């Protein structure tokens, strides 16, 4: 998509970027965060993005973005969700110090856990706790601190939460994942109600099936599933399509968009995950 949104002069904080896998079958597969990072930078934004285990990928992404926008402030930072409270404080302080301010926060960090047995809700407690730390607690603590930073600057701000179609489509193989996304979803109205009058707008993107590192283990299956009609558009989503929406929102092109949910799923949520089967 052409670069049509002007984010010149804006500063963004993005969680969860830099992951990738090189594959024989699909080539290079990346996460949603890397595509969002590229779109923000190509639209004129300065950026601090986070990573955890994907050190190599984060370094490569940072170098790519610096080449794309020489002279701009492009930074990467590690973020350990197991220590979310202190890490959130450190990260916002670094963003203020190195970018000057935070105009946009994108909570994209996420992980999942697939139940290995046929028993629904059979996740070990440790896995559920990790899902809550990564998918909700980290985003909540970071959002509180980023919004406080925006309020101190007395300037408009934008907050984007990346959630999932699991909000409306239960999945018996990863129920705790869906529950954590419901927790993140709860932030939408709370923050929208409290901070809209201060010019801070919030948007939730509910994603369907995308070609990412997270879906890579079953990507061939998902492609076939989509092609056979499970997704009306006939294909999985592309990460750059999420980046386009984030840039649109942060550009102020529609500043009456606030407290809203957008399903980015190609029509997937017409059906339930547990009824999606390949038919002859």
C-alpha cells in the first residue's frame, strides 16, 4: 500500500517486534510488530520498539529502519514481561529520554500456548500465569505509564491494543490465550472513558489468521483453510495490513475514532474456530 499517512514529528513506542523465521516452504516469515515498525517509520515516525528473545531479529530490524530513515531516532530495547512493572517504568523513561515524548503506544506483544491434550482448559498454571504476564499485565502497566507521560506533555496521544478474534471465537486448544485477550479488551472502555477528554484516543485491533511466526507451525493448514472458504477473502492476512491501520489511526485522519474495535480478519469471525474443518 502506498505511504499515505503523515506521521512526521511523532514518536511511537511499540512492543513485540523483530521476530522472524527463515523457512524453505514460506521464505522469511515475520511477526506483526516488524510490519508495524516499518510502516510507522516510513510514515515519518521516530520509534522505540521492544523485543525479548529475538535479539538477532531486533538488531537486523533496527539497522533496516535506520537505513530507511537516516537521521531519525530509531531505537530497540529488550523487555522482560516477567518483570512487567519495573520494566514498564524503565521503558517509558527511556522513550521520554531518547525520543522526547510518546505520541503513540502500540501494545503488540503477545504469546500463546496450545493445549497438548484433548481436555479443554488443561493448561498448566505456570503457562496461564505467563500468558497473563505477557498478554495483559505488561500491556496494562505500560499503558498506565505511557498515558501518564502523554498527560504530562499535555498533547494528544494514541493507544493501540492488538487483540484477537478469540474474543468472539472460543478455541478449545488455547482457551487461556483467549481469556488474556478478554482482559486486554477490558482496557478499551476503561481507558477510553477516562482519557478521551484529554485528547488520548484508543483503538483495539482484533486480528484473525495472519501469516506470522506465531502461526508458522500450521501455516500450510491455515492457507488451505482460508482458500476453501473459512475466510471469505480466501487468504490469511498480511502483517503490513495491520501496520497500515495503525498508521491511519495515529495520523489523525479520523480523530473521532475512539474506544472502537476493528476486526481485521477477512470475515473469519462469521464462524467458530472449532467448526473450521476442511471439507471435501
